[in-house]
C-alpha cells in the first residue's frame, strides 16, 4: 500500500510553494496539538528532506499509513492548502478501505470532495458497470424501481452513467457513499485507477 500512498503524498506536496512546504515541514516537526495530536518528527530529519518525495517518505517512515494520511491532511488544511487537501482526501478514499476512509475524513476539519464529484466526468465516460451496481442499490433502497428503470432506459452507457450519478448525488452523502462502495466492489481496477489521473 505504501507505494500508492507515497505517490498521493508526493502529488499533494509537489503542488506546494516553497513557503508552504516550509510551513508544512515546521508543522510536522512541531507535532499536533489537542485530541488530534501526533508525535513530532525531529527537526533535523525534516530539514534533511530536500524535496517533496523525501518528505513523503519521511512521513511514511515515522507513522502508520492511516495516521500519516490524517497528519498530511491536517497539515495541508493548516498551511492552508485546502484544494490540495480535498484532492488528497478524494484519492485516499480510493486507496483505503471504507471504514478507514470515514475515519480519515472525520479526523480532519473540512468537508472534502467526494470521489463521485471529483471524478464525475471520467465516471460518465468510462465506467462500464452501471447496470451491475444498480442491483445492489435497488436491493438496499438507495434506488427505487422507477429510478432503476429510468437509468436502464438510457440509450448509451454515458447517458446511463450520467442518469445514475444525477439520481444518487441528489440523495446526499450516504447514497453517494453507497454507490461508491458498489463501484469499488464491482470494478476495483477502475476506481483505483482514477487516483492516478
């Protein structure tokens, strides 16, 4: 797992200005405060990290993966680089199991962007399993029979995907999470590949 997580951290840190990278490193060396605190990384080790990949590797060498994800998200929010934090949060949702994703999202301030919103265009154009995931959504009440038929009636895959997303996204976070879990179960290669875009 640390390979994909390392790439996500590197992508997030690569987008920082030199000043933001210094603030990020300072926050890492100071450690967290309050209930979400973490043990600081020694300042000398932070200063030795010459670039974002070095810093990302340092973080993963000091903390377990889930804790590292929380720390990077919190530091990005604090410097502030909220857009980078939202993109990272969406990528983490693709990499970590659902129970860990929720704890990562609850572990930081801010709301984050749901993967269905972040990758909407790619899902509409490239997802091949909409009809397969709808069965699970129908059985648990996320979709009604009428909505199921409305999506099925779409003449093209893109139109079916667009209709499914419109219906589910209009029902709120719980329905979006449910669709995302069904997509991961049905076509994990597709959902995992979205993080590499």
